């Protein structure tokens, strides 16, 4: 396949000449085979170019200006399209050529691999990876919450056990002291009772029979 560049070698427009030189110079620098066709001195070239430029690419007056680029009979574009393709590093796709081995070039949007539903492969893979990451993150969060709940439950049980042990120790400490206080109170009561009772009078023989009932009444 040969690239055809239609130019006007005798154009009086400085802008057109600069654009033509830029296209031709780029093709030469990158060793891309091309054929330069002059429309200024060849009426057939001019007629062929005007007839094969698509209608939507023609200006309002219907006369396309050089440079116009073709790959054999396949229209590639004008200078503006060529410049955009060069800036986006898709010049080989623009020209309809296979990139040379080892070159780092991008594919045009039309050549990007697409899925049946119209999604780009890279976008679909990115979406799938994002979904998987979101699901994995959700599982990790759920597992983390379960672990926290189990840890809180174990901590609560340990706290309850510690409180129960503390209460038991406090009760065990209080019981002996309470028993001692009760014993002291009984002893004090007996002492006070003895102090307030009248001294016993000497017993006579006839009162022997009254000793036992009296003692019983005393301590009743």
C-alpha cells in the first residue's frame, strides 16, 4: 500500500505550503513510503482528489484544499486530521498502516477491542476488578466486625467474672468481722446486766428450795 499525498507545488498560500512540507517531512523522517501528487500542474490529479474526498470533509464551497492524504483509494484525512493523529501517537492507524516492530503507538478508538455490548475490553476488566475489590473489602469489613463483637463479648464475660470474684472476697471479709461484732455485743449485754442486778442476799437453809427457781428467773 502506498500513501498518496495531494499537494499544490505552485500554491500562493504560505499556510498551505507549510502544511504540505510538514506532512511530507514527517513521512520522509519516519521512512513511510508515499507518493506526492501535484494538483496544480495535473488536472487529473485535481479532479480525482476532489471526487474522492468525502462530502462531510469538504469545506462549504465544496473545494478541498491540499494537502489531502489517501492510502491508495482509501481516504485518510486532511492536514488537521493528520496533525491530531500525530499528537495522539496514532499516526499509523490514521494512515491505515501496521506500526513498525518495537514502536510504541496507540490504536485509534475505532480499532480498540470492544465487547459485544460495546464496552471496551480494558474498561470491562477495570470494572470487574473494581467489583471484586469492593466485594473483598466488604467481606473483610464484615469479618472485622465479627471479630470485634467476639472480642467485646469475651471482654464483657471476663469483666463480669472479675466483678463476681471481687464481690465474693468483700463478703468473705465482712463475715468474720460481723461475727466478732455480734459476740462483743452479747458479752457487753451480759456485763451490763450483771452490773444493774442487786447483790444476792445470803441464803438460808429454808431458801435452798428457792435457789434454783430464782437463778432460772434471773437468766430467763
